[in-house]
C-alpha cells in the first residue's frame, strides 16, 4: 500500500496551547453512525503477539466510555491491514524508515465513519529509543482513539496525561477524563436512523482518489483523499520524534 500512504497520511488539525487541553478535540465531525447508545465497535486483532497485549489494554481502556463499548475479534496477521466494513482493524509490521511510528485511517461518507485501521511501525519500535512498553501503549491507544473520531488534546509536546497528546516522552498509555467527555459530546448529541457498524462485509479501499489534500504539521500529517462517489479516506500519521517537523520531506508509504 505504498501508494496509499504517500497520498493518504492524515490527521485533523487541532489548535492547541502548550500545557492546556483544547475545549474540543473531536476529529472534525467524523463519527460512527448508530441508532442507539451505548454502541459496540469490534476491533480485529491482526497484530503479531508482540502487540496483542497492547491492543487488549487499549480495548479495555476505551471501553470505560459510557457511550462506547469495544469488543475484540480474533484475526490473522495482516501487514497490508485491509479494512473491514463496519469494523476497526489493528495491525503492525516493519513498514520501513518512512518517518512514522503509527497511523490511523478512516473511511468517511456523509461525515460517518464506515471502517478504520490502526497501524504500528515495527521498524521504529525495534529501535532502543522506542522499544518500550509504555511508548508502544501510548501509540496504540492514540491510533485506536482516532478511529472513534477523536483528535488530539494537544500538539505542542506538552504532557496532559493522555494518550491523545503528543507528549515528547510518549509516556501516557491511556485516555484521561477529557477523552471520555469528548466521546460523550460526539455521540450523545444525536443518534442516527441507520448504522455504519456492520458485521464484516468486504472493506473498500482500492479506488483511486480524484483529489488529495495534505496538511503537514510539526508532529503529524493529514491527508484527505476524495473519491468520485463523494466519500473520503483520511489518515492520521504519528511522526517519530526525530522526524517531526519534516513530514513533507518523507516518502511515506506502506505495501499494497
């Protein structure tokens, strides 16, 4: 999927003031369509054993939300991390020295998320500066959190004690109260007449975009791919510390 990430590295831009959380840190207006709350999202475990425990913890932590239940579904290892409609898939592999530690990708139509993936890059996590359980958990927690429709509480490098910040130490393995409050804000505002939470149809992801927008920031990059049918694919990239501020200079890709 190298062609995808070259085009599709993305995350929503959220203004932040150092040391303070933003009043709102939703990822745009993106959310899963559902007909009632609380609702359940399944996360397919396509990780290697090294990451299984980190996904288990992230699922338990995010299920603490009063509006969101997360259920784990066994899967097979999948470096390509092919999406499954109505579900989230978590994967890891050696994706190369392309500058990113992790990424989250969502497919959106009419503001509704229809499928999502989260990827962890073992090329970096095998290095001494990243091969640490807390750093792994921080990134796993954040990438999964983006797939619910959450953005960052802060992008300055300040430590707000949440995995949804960009603390330079990568030392926050779990969400905090403000993350759960934001999920309530997103999902308690309304319910939908239909749902995008499916039972496992084949995912979409092979179409070529007709327009691509990219926003490179110091700590992350956002790319929004627009498709002919009006849907979008949006990818949030978590830059490695040494490559922050140089996202536009990197050829970011993953295997197709």
